[in-house]
C-alpha cells in the first residue's frame, strides 16, 4: 500500500522534505507521490495542513 495526494493539496511543500525515500515531487498543479517508491510510512500525512495525503 502507498499514499497518494488528493486534490485537497494546496502545494505548500510541507510534505516533500518529510519523505524519507524522496517519493514526493511537485506535479503540474499539486504534489505527487511515486507509488513504487513510497514505503507507506505516513510522514507526509502527519505534516500536511489540509490532510491531502491519504492511503491509496
């Protein structure tokens, strides 16, 4: 299982530096998570101010 970032993302960037495996990057309009790299740790969800990262 991995996390994904929903359309609730406000592109604040808080999640990107928290990912221990660098699975998060800036997409076209919101941040995105590479499902193949994500280790399902939840670090991104813990720092997101709007709750955009959710378990896929």
